[in-house]
């Protein structure tokens, strides 16, 4: 089996929201025979990033992008490609190709793979329900979680192989759903490539003062560490430690009332700034203007934001979530902590602020580790190796 024998169809919901995946597909295409990228929305200039020279990009029809119809439309597009041309790998994202997976026996020459970045059922049983209980039943997020659980359970059973983003996710999946461990592999998330590092500027001057600057990116909710961030800010104020936090994201509906009320009661003033969503270029500026990314999440996959921050020389205060621990097995540049340890976290932040060499060493280690392990060039090698291994096994079993 030669890599050029690999004929791949890869599905992504959109392009701009998964730019890292788009870049990954482009890197994969350099190494294999043929790639078609099917998407529900072409919302970036594929010529500008050079994708058009190596990948054929196909958008599903405009009228089929209505809510609830995307999966069927995308599946029909991929099925029509399989009927006309010879492909041997179909790679789904998030279960959007579930209707096609029900019909995969029509294409015995193909291997059907799904990538899932979180485990909805595990999160619901162990995080969401214990945290919110019956309150969750009145949330508009309820049906979204139920839909994700159904989609994931269905496609986990139907897929030939499953890609998860950390070994710990494999353990969780096997624990709750009786699926053979042999059909599950772990490949961490990635970011686009060296350009991420080239944008890093000299930020040493910003750290000459004593203010600790925290950055929070994502839905501002309890499950992703929003409550813990408020605890840290309140504790810093009580101890007269200069600390400021910036939130890039929106309030999640299930805890919006609670979070807004807590912010109001704490009267955090200028110590907390909530910016809402922002574009990619502005987000990189926030990475460069901050001292730490604060990401004490309990419900993520392998957070792209953590890898992006590290690539910008921004160390991370992170949870013991398996999708994060896999990014720094030696705890060299991620300060691992639990949400109930505000004193310990704050003490560590102050210690780093007072030891510039220690902080710089931490920053440089994270940047170097990301360059080696999590750029799309390296991730593409892992995916090509996976495709080669699966196709070789299939040929041997034939």
C-alpha cells in the first residue's frame, strides 16, 4: 500500500470555523492520491490559501443548508461522489454524514471514519446533570445535547473507526458505550501551521508591571470554568493583587442569569472585561497581550484555543480534562488545577509574575512543544499513517 493509493473524501460543516481542519486536509492532500473536501459552506477564499491547487472543494446545495437538512444533503453529495468515482476513505466530522453511514454497505471498498471532539453522553452524565440537575430540563440547550447523544451513539456503532482527541476519551467511551477499543484511535487537535508562531511579537515589555492578565476564550459558563474565573478575580481583589481578566465569548443560556447576577453582586468593575466574540486576527492580539489563558473546562474535547494560546507563547491555567492533559503530559507549560483551588492558582500566578525567567521558560517550552507536535503538518502525518494502516488491514482481511 502506497500513500498515493489513498482516495479521501473529508467532510467539514464550514470552512472558516474549522480553519485548522481545512489546513490539515490540505497537508494530507500533499501526501496522498486524491482528496475531495465536502462542506456545507465555503466561507473562506480557498484560492488565497492555496487549497484549490491540491483539494477539490464541493459545497452542498444552498437550499439544503436549512436546519435539520444538512446531514441528509451532505450525505447525498458524498454518496453521489462515491457512485461516480472510486474512493476508499470517507471521513466524517461530528456525525454530519450519519445518513450515509447507514448506507455504507453499498460501498464495501470504503472505510468509514468519524471524528468526534467531545463525548456528549459522558459530559451529560458526569458534568451537566450533576451540575445543573432539573434546571437543565428548562434550558434550550437540552434538545441540542439529546441530539448530540443520539448522533454520537448511532455513528459510533456504524463507523468502521472512530477518531477521538485524547486517550482518556477512549476510556470514557468504552466505559459507557460497548464499542470495541480496537476501532478507536486518538489523534489530538491541531492548529494551522508555522504562521501562528511567526506572528508572535516581543511582549516582554507588557509584563514589566505587576498586573496579572488572564484571558478566557469560549462560552462563559460554569462548565468551562467561568465561575472559577470569577472566584480568582474576587480573591485577587480581597488580597489586593492587581489582576485583570478578559472574556472573549458569549454567555451560555443555561447559566447566563446566574453568571450575570454573580458578576453584578461581586461588583468586579474594571477587573473583568467581557468582549463577546471576535475575529481570528483580534484574538491573536489578545493572546499576545495576556499573561495566561484561563481554561478550567470540564466539557471540552482537545481545545484548539489551548494550542493556539501556547503557539503564541501564552501559558495556560488548565483543568485535568483528558483533552488538555494530553497537550502537556509533563506539566511543563500548563498549570493544571481544579476549580476549587483559587488560592493555589492565585499563588502560582503571583509566583510566576515575580519570576520573569521562570515565566519565559514556561512560555518558550509551550511554544516549542506545539511547534513539534500540534501543527497541521505533524497531524497530517498521523492521519496518513492511520489511513494507510486501516487500508492495509482491510486488504489483508479481503
